[in-house]
C-alpha cells in the first residue's frame, strides 16, 4: 500500500515540479533581467544537459547526482555559485521522481518505516530551504564548501566500507528506539540536501547501520529524495527564484533521460573506482568554493 502511495506522490511531484518551473520561468522571462540571464545561459545549454544525463545515470547506481552536478557546474562555470543549490534542488526533482516511481517496488520495506523516514526528510528540507534561500553569495559559497567536504568524505567512506558505511543488515523494518534515531537523523539529512549534500550515501549508511537490508533502503532513499525535493526544498527555491532557469530545464530533461537509460539499458555497473574519482573531484570543488569565499571577503584596510 505504502509503495503505491509513494508511486502516486512521485508522479504528482513530477507534474508539480514541471508546472511550477514553467510558471516561474515564464514570469522571469517577462523581465529584462530574466531575458538577459536566459541569454547568458544559452552557451552552456548543451554542457548542462550532458551533465544532467551523466549525473542522474550515475544516481541510479548509488553514486548520487548532487556531487557530480555540483562539481560540473563549478568546474564548467555554467551556473553562478549563488544559483547552484537551487538549480540542484529544482532541476533534479523530475529525474529523481522518475527514479522513485520506477524503483520504488524493489523491496518489501515496512510501510511505517518508509512513511516515517520520507516524512522526516520532507520536513527537514522545508526547514532547511527557508534558511538557504536567504543566504547571500558568500553564505552559499561557504555552505557549499562545507557540504562538498562532508559529501566527499562520505562517498570515500562508503567505497572503503568504513564504520556504518560498511554495515549491511537484513531487516525490512525499524521500530522503537531505532526508528526514532532514524527519523531524527533523516530530518537533518533533509536539511542538508539544501546545501548540496546528497541524501543517498548517508541515508543508506543510516538505514543499513540500523539493521535494514540494502534492498530495503532503496525505496527509502529514492522516495525521500524525490518527495523532499518535489514538496519540500524545490517549491521553496522556485518561489524565491534562486535557480538558473535554463540550466534547471537542462537538468530536468537530461536527468530524466539519464534515469531512463539506466533503467532500460543497463543491468549492472561497477562504480567503485568511479565513485572514488568523483569523491576526489568533490573535495577539489570544496577547495574552489572556499577559495572564492576567501576572495569574496572584504579586505581590511591597513592602518595608516
């Protein structure tokens, strides 16, 4: 029953995302500033579409799209620093909703566990988005730098199977204290999604560490990501207008294509080496954000 509800909500979330983006883009294109920004983004359209395809293709295999996309935006200078969090959360909503719809029924995870963890992630995203959308460019750079460090380390720990990232359970439900712990941590993870810290790696580590099987975590991870973006962080960023219009559309179209390619044409993929490479790139990206943050600080005038 809960899996069916998840599929319905994922479909509704996908439609809601497309409608809200379309309305906001139309509104912004009605201004000179919006038209100017659209024109500036055109030269990156092909690049950003390719990023969307590759990042969300890898997302299906657990690499996570946020790390790849953030690094690509930063290295390619295709999205302004201040718009990266919003573009990630808004642009990846449609692909992740498609992902959740396709993969939600992979395992018979307990309905209460699934519902509680998804709800916690959505609430966390709502709370976190209200803070991030109010940050200035320096705040975004600092938060993205911190987020990239956390994400890079978590990706490396997952590949190396260190600590809870290496634990594998065999259960299909959480109850009592373990469920409470999972809900509280998931709330925090939902908030961190707003600064570019992907939910996949930490959520899988959390669930497996508390005794769930890897298969049981997939509907939780995919469902949480999809619904927190569709009903939590995404609408907040759209309302605030804190996203790159064309890059977001490229992410939506390219990302959905990447998910479908992975679902229909690829049965298995060894991504261990690739994940390590991306983790290194993510950490380099963090250094770049910290560098820009430092360079953006007002210089103190020396005493005469």
